[in-house]
C-alpha cells in the first residue's frame, strides 16, 4: 500500500520556467513532509520541509505548498535551472520519536537549457 | 565536517550468500537509519537505531538485520541473499531519533545479487 504517491514519473520543463512536482498521501497521521533531491551516484539531499501547521514554506527558488484537506503537497521551483535536473522524492512522517520516513517513488525532473 | 560514509560502495554476491554493509554517521549524530532503494519501489525504510537500540523497523523479512555500536557506527546484514535484494542501500544519520529536520544520507552501497 503506497502511502505516499508521486504519480508522474517524469517532468520536463524549459529553463527559466516553473517546475511543479506533485505528491499525494493517504495516511492522515502524517504531519511533517519533506522533499529530497537525488543526483545519480549520490545519496538524497534534503531540500525543503513543511509542517502540517503551515500551508506554505519557501526557501529561495523552492516553495512547498500543503493542502491537508486534499492530502496533497507540491514543490514549486522558480525559475528552473538545468542544475535542478534530478530525481525528487517526496517523504512524509509523523513528527515524534522516530525518523522513519515514508517516501514516494520519485519524479525525474529534466530542465532543458 | 565529514558526511555519512558507507562501505563498500559496490559489491556483487551470489544467491544464498550473506552480506554486511557498514555506515559511519556524521560526527555527533547518534541516530542511524537504513533505506533500500529499488527502481520499482523507491526508498523503503528498513530500520532505525539510536544509542545501540533498534527503535523502528520496516516491513522486511528477518533476513535483514542491523546493529549499532557505541560509537554510533552501524552495520546491516542480509543473509541468504535473493535476486530481489539487488538494490542501493542507503544509510542516513541525524542528531537524534526525533525528526526535527532532515536526514543526512550517504552515497549508498550498491548490491548486485547474481
């Protein structure tokens, strides 16, 4: 049972345009959400997170939006750059005494120069 | 400050063998967790250790085990290897078991089972 779903396996955008990566979750107990970026032959690196008490968190070119009623979050990258080309994983957890993250399967983002 | 170090980076085993993977967390980090990454399933949680105690375990068979040492270094072991165990095994560390920020991942150990 996939509790975190990234239904689009890939996304291609033009440099300078907005990239929107979507993620849905089914477990209503999740209250903390994270995005990780992964380049080939490297481990995932943390990008941005959001707590369920917020509906938006921004860090430079990256913004994450959370819609709790729809159990949906999205990562916006503006403007997109070729160096953003990577696999993006959405992850969720229950904040508390564990570091168990439930990941989606990832979205491969390609930013065309 | 050195990152999370995983060894070996690549290894090839045959079915039925066993394998041990090692992870050295970032200095000062006491929590270590392990994830399996496969093309079809993404990243799946294996287990988490803090202060030499397993705090959480994912839905993997008992062939998958781990431990943590007093210096926070961790090992995971897979016995009686199956073809389906071929994957990238990622170790991540954090300051403590309470997730207040991000996990720091190593580059992974890529296991191929023939």
